[in-house]
C-alpha cells in the first residue's frame, strides 16, 4: 500500500508541475529548449519519487525464504 501511495503521488506530481510551469509563463507558442529542459526535469523527479516508493517497499518488507523441508 505504501508503494502504491507513493506511485500515485508521483503521478499527481506531473500535472501539478505542468500547471505550476504554465502559471510561471514558461510555455510559449514555439517549443523551446527551456520547455524541453523542464519536461526532462519533471520526468526525472517523477522517476525519483517512484524509486523512493520502491525502496520504502523493499525496506519495510521482510524476505520470505522457503526451504526444501518446509512444504
């Protein structure tokens, strides 16, 4: 549940970041390098949020080992 919550948080970050950039006036009628730079930054932050969720999931769960005699 923790990993899914952080996954959805990262997906909510994208429209929020795009709206924030729109309000700052970053977007122009012609596609510019500045816009590309901001899009890459948004994608990287979204991916980092996903990785934090995955790491938290791995940290908070214990591995389950099954040996041959435990059937």
